[in-house]
């Protein structure tokens, strides 16, 4: 399921050109895969906090394309985790 459209991601990133469309699409797929893997269902309608978490991940990855940094991205992890926690499926 497509939780966030390419148009929504490009608006969030404030890009109006098409040359990065394939790259942004791959970031969307990775972010949605991450959200699914940690136990958040992407069923329609996708809650706004879940969409925003996906957009935060895409934005971070788009801006920080290097494989490593001098400081770990604590703020982005905290924001994404805080947005997604209420939507994680609890295992019994």
C-alpha cells in the first residue's frame, strides 16, 4: 500500500523537479518498509502521525545521503518513534 504519494513527498521536500523522482520513490518504499517492519500497519486510511513519520524519514534520508555521520541522528529517531509508538501492533 502506498501510504504517502510521490507528490506528497515532493511537496514535503519542497522539490519541483522530476530528476529525483526515482530516488524519492525508493526512499518512500524504504520508509514504508521500515514502518511496516516495526509493527505499524499501513491500512487505509493511514493516520496523519504515521504519514508524518514516513515523511520525516524520507526528508532525513534525502538530506543526509552519506552512509555515516559524526553524530547519530537522535532527534529524527526520537520523532519517528514518538509518532509511530501508538500505532504499533502489540504481540501477545
